[in-house]
C-alpha cells in the first residue's frame, strides 16, 4: 500500500489574465456569448466592471469541485454554491 495520494493535492487554480480575449476564451457556449454581448454593449467606464464580474465567473468555473458545489446547493444539501461564497467574500472585503 502506498502513502501517496491517488490524486494530485495541488488545488491552486491558475489565474486567467484580466483581458477581454482571455476571459472570453475561458468561458463556454452561452456564457461566452453573453460576456461578449455585455462587453460590447457596455459604456467605456462600465467595461472594467463587466470584465471583473465575468472574470470571477470564469475563475469559479475552474475551481476544483465547483460543479459539485453548485449541484449540492441546488439540491439543498449542506453546501453553498461557489457563487454565493464569492459574493459573501466580496461583501466582507468592502
């Protein structure tokens, strides 16, 4: 029997560059289309906020277990979604 884990223990997620193209590339399907639509429709001063919101969504999608967390929260099981957690953390940082 080995003392080594069956799966990697490094759960760090590589950051997505904070550019329109990098954020768009990290999103899929309908999310990508909505992102580009919002960025193109935004006033110049609103673009950073749109990018920040979608960057956060793209990063959360990369988090290990994000899908399970959302499914558990939707089913009413013991966890909050990663989206709720991010909102809580963002609120605490203010």
